[in-house]
């Protein structure tokens, strides 16, 4: 069975104030449980907000996500299966033109080659 993508919302008070080491320890604990539960669940990435995390997982079903939450002690307050991934809108030409003008060198600022500099072969 192919793994499905899920977004897991976890209510964790003050998680946004956790330092790097606290987040690293939480990730290590989660990864330990993932190894125990088996190959039918994979952590992709997480986003930390003030009092929540939003975790992206690949899993065979919602039940295995709940099992991971129970064993790890991390809540899974809301689990949403991703049905489709939105495609980014194409760049807007007027914004590209502004960016290109901004990044293009100004010819007035380009130094002239010395008179004795050999011309490029034609």
C-alpha cells in the first residue's frame, strides 16, 4: 500500500519558545518511536508556531499516526489527509521584468576595456 501524505496539528503549549536543543530532543524521541512502529510511517518536516506544531508525515493510514502519537507522547489533535498538492501559480511577468531590471548591471558602471586589450575573436 502506498503511503499517503498527512498534516498533523499538535497542540503543545509554548512550543514556539523551545530552544534548538529542546526541539532536537523532541525530534529524536519522535524518530525513536518511528523506528519502533516500522516503515509504514515517515516524518517529512514540521513547522513550529506559538502553541502548535504542524507536522507533515507519510503514512499508510491515520491509525498508525495515532499509534505514533500515543507511544511518543506527542498529541495528534487534528489529522488531515492531503488529497492534492497545489501547484504554485506562474510568475507574474510584470514582477519578473522589475526583478530583471533590478539585477541587470548598469552599462554606465561597467569599466571600459583598455585600448590595448585584444578584441574578442569574431
